C-alpha cells in the first residue's frame, strides 16, 4: 500500500462512526461522578481545586469504559491512584527542565511498556502521563501539591463509590461475551446450511474464555448461568461442522442433506435462544418447530454412519442448551458447580498477585524488535520533545502538545495515525462549539462547571462511536474547565488548536522515524500458526490412537495455543495490509492464500476432533504414526517458512501411504480426515513455495501490482492504458 492510499484509509477510519450500542445510563452515572466532585469543590474551596477534582473524576470515569473483565470500581480506584501519584511526583520535579524532562521520559516509557499487560493498562497509564504534564499549573508548595493529588484521587474514589452504590448490568460484559460466543456458533450453523465449508472466526470463543477467568472473590458471586455454557459452545462447534461437511458428514445431496439443514437451522434457533436468555437474564422460548426437528427417529432417520453419530451428538448437546434457554439464569434453576473446595474455574490473579505477572510480561517485551518496546521509546521521546518544543513557543499551556501526542499514540501505525486525525478534527469542532457558548454566556465559573459536566456526559456517551466524536466533547470539556478557572477563551482556544496540531504531527512523525512494521514479521507469525496447528492436529490424532484423559487435556491445550497463534497472525496480517511498506518475505497474495490453506488445515483437525472416541471405544493404531509424522513435518515446515524455504511433507506421505495399505483398516472416516489435512498442507506449500528467481522479483511484482491497483481506483482506464 502506498503512503497516499494509507493516509486515505487513515482519514476514513479516524472519521468513521462505529455502529455500537450506546450506554446512556453508564454515561449518566460517570458524569454524575464528575458533577459530585466539581460542585462541592467549586463551592467550598476554589476553581483550581475543582479543576483538579474534575481531572481525577473524568479520567477515572473514562478508564471504566475500557474493555476489561475486572470490576469497574477497581479500575476507577487504580486510575485515580495513578493520576494522583503522577501529579505529585511530577510536581516534585517541575520547575526545572533538568529534573522534569528525565522524569517525564522515564514515566512515559513505563506507560508505553504497560501495553505489554493489555490495552486497558496502556490507555490508563497514558492518562497518568497527561496528569503529570498538567502539574506545571499547580501551586508552588509541596503541601498544596499533596492536596491537589488527594483531590484527584478523590475523583477516582467517587467514581468507585457510585459504581458500588448504583450497579448497572452487573456482570453485563461477561454475559455479553458468553452470549456473543453462543450467537457466533448459531450464525456458523446457519451459514453451514448453504456453505458446508464456511469459515468460523474463533474470536468470540476466545473472548468468552477470557471473560470466564475470574478471581476467587468473583467466583463466589458469579451468576450460575455463566458457569458452563462456554464449554457447550466449544463442543457444539465441531459437531455442526462435521454434520455439514460432505466428506465426513451428511451427503452432498438428497434427503440426508435436507435433514442436516433442518438440524442446523434448529441448532441455530436453540443457540440464539440461549444467547438471549444469558444476555437478558430472562427465560427464553424456542420455536416448537425447532423442537420437533431435534427428535431423532430411530427407524426413519435419513442420516447414516458418521453423519448420524454427529446428529445424535448435536441433539444431546442442544438438550443442555435448552436447559439454559429455559432457566434464564435464575438462581436455583441452573445447576451450580460444587463449593469452593471443588470448584473449577479459570483463575484470574488478584491485583496484588498481578504484580509478578506484569513484571514477566514487561520483561518479555524488553527487546528491540518488540512493538511494545518501540512504542514505549517513541512515547518517551515524543512526550519529552513535544514538551520541550512547546515550552519554547510564545504560547501558554504548552503541555497540550505532548498530551495530544501521548493520547493518540498506539503500538501500531494505523491506529496512531487514525487517532491523530480524529483528535485534530474533534478538537477543532469541540473548541469551536465551546467558544461560541463561552462568548454567548460570559464568564461564570458555576455555569462553566455545569457545561463541563454536560460535555463529560456526552463524551462518555459517544465514547464507543468513534474517537473523533468523543474527542469533540472532550475538547469542549477542557475549554469549559479552563474557563471555570478564569482562563479567557481568546487565550485557550487558539493555543489548544495549534498545540494539538503540533502534538499530532509529532506522533505521526515518530512512527515514520522509529516504526514497528508488521509486514516483515508475517513469515514468523505464519510459521508460529503452522507449528501450533500441527501440534493441535497431532494431539487430536493421538486421542484416536489412545483415548485417555491425558491426551484429551493435551488436545485442549493445543487447541488454545492454536487459537492464540491464529489471533496473533490475524492481528499482524490486518495491520500489515494497512501499512505503507514494501512486502518482504510474503506478498499480500501469498499471505492470503497461506491463510486460507491454514484455515483449511485447522478445520480438518476440528472435524477430526468431533469424532474423537471415548475411553471405551476402539483405538486406531495407525493414527499414532501419522500424528508423529504430521507434528515433525509441520515443525520443520515452520522453520522453512520462517527462513523462506519451501516446505516438504515427506514423512506425512509415507505415513499416510502405510495407513492406506494397512490390513483391516477400521477407520476410513479418520483416514479421510487425515487426507484432508495433508491436502490443506499441500495448498500451503503451493502458496509459499517459490523458485529462487521468484524470490528475487516477488516483492517488486507485488509493489507494481499495488501501484496498478491504486491507479485503477483513481482512473479506470489507467491500468488498461499501461498494459497496452
């Protein structure tokens, strides 16, 4: 992608309105927290203290809107404490550039490294850098600085207390994650009716698993309905895929295919009903027609063999889903797991036990090629340089430039540039709106305080519809806040616009000077995904050779690793497609074809998982040899892909040939699924294999193709003219 097209995508993305469900009650509660600290502080103390209180309450409230599975009140308290600490520490070093700039650089670097823990930690840490930059406006005494830090922390405490007193949709995010997982499987079942090889994105299942991890205290209060349905969705997914697949399930045409479509449609209805029940916490009903379809007739059933086994298994699993759909999560109606001694749940560390986890995560990212480390370096450099440049300009409030940089910068190119464009557009609109109102109303601290609360509420309401639209009211909020403190709009408005433009430009320039492109890493991500998929497929095969509890646990562990590797590849691939970088290693076409081949390989392993035998079933000894060959070949192929060599599947071919020639083959379906795996790997080899000459000119051809496509978009006749 050229820089011109990349910038066009950036502008489009930054100004896009995201279709999402608004949460006005949450916004109202958070805005009330801002009002509670502004009003009394403005009345009893002074506008300066009211501004500090508003800073803490607004930032702590904004932190609670981030995607996280921890209690919101804990996030609010943590954000308030971090803001107070950064404010006080910043004051101790403020006044002299010799002491403040090194502190700012170290703090910004640490905030950048917080992305190693997750996006929520990174965003909250960035707000503490902004709080530190504002300390230059504080009174000049340690005691007064402590008072301001305490008032800022009070804002976070206020938000936490409101969350405790007025809970809105308790466990709502967890319910949504689980309901989305069931709804995703329902949508998958419907798509399989028309496309038996339809792809499935496991992201909803991964999100539901992440949401299911709770602390011991959360496990004691978690609603019973959130305990088991995630595993149900995990088990239904391979069964519906096996039922729909014409190679190992229902026939491609005829009564068997019609029966499979009926079962898939009924499964989708049941799963949707369960999803609605969990999301709303109310009982849900399933259409009577779907219930009739789920009755398997022993004498007149159209499905036979493996397809009938899959249908019976699906009906059994949907019976469990019907219990969930009928209960609505009412306490006492949904089976509750054993007590704490025997409870099995995914453990999430408490805040204190999270410290060593954070240390390990940060240590893993302390390397030059890490995107998180490079982001931390950029953040430290830009915050320091922006503050230094702004302090030399004949403008007040120079901290606005580094704050703009810090708040828009992200570890990847596209989001950094999109947020920079969105922040500038939102700031221009917000300050224009606030300026008109300030001029019309005149100087009145109480009126400005009320307008600041209203702006904060609108900013929270639009928080998930797009950064530009939320930033519009954030900019208005800041203008009203400064007006409350006695700053004239003639001074604040032009300064904020110019310094926001400067901060955004520095953030964008930093990524050009010290980037962290994903394009060169695609080969490594693909190799990791291939190796993880190989381990998963081998673990499934070993369950056929020896169906034991240990092998089943290995299969589950390998499946989760495969999903993580796929998610890492998908994230890198999506970022690489938006980067203005010449392809290296893998061209975009090769990457897309390799991705489809690996999806097919994973799907073949999933189909095999749906027929995994029970402990008392007969074993398939040939599967062990094929598993060893498959794991060895995929591990070597991962090395070959990483080093740009052509992969080879010699061991697998020998093992499959021996399997086909084995006397008394009792597992034709399993062998057919193994053949599907080998075919998918051959497609992968075709996608990534190139001759030496192709390796030399592949990147150049890809660049020419991208330029031709860009020209064709601008002028439909351009491509034809060049080819003529």
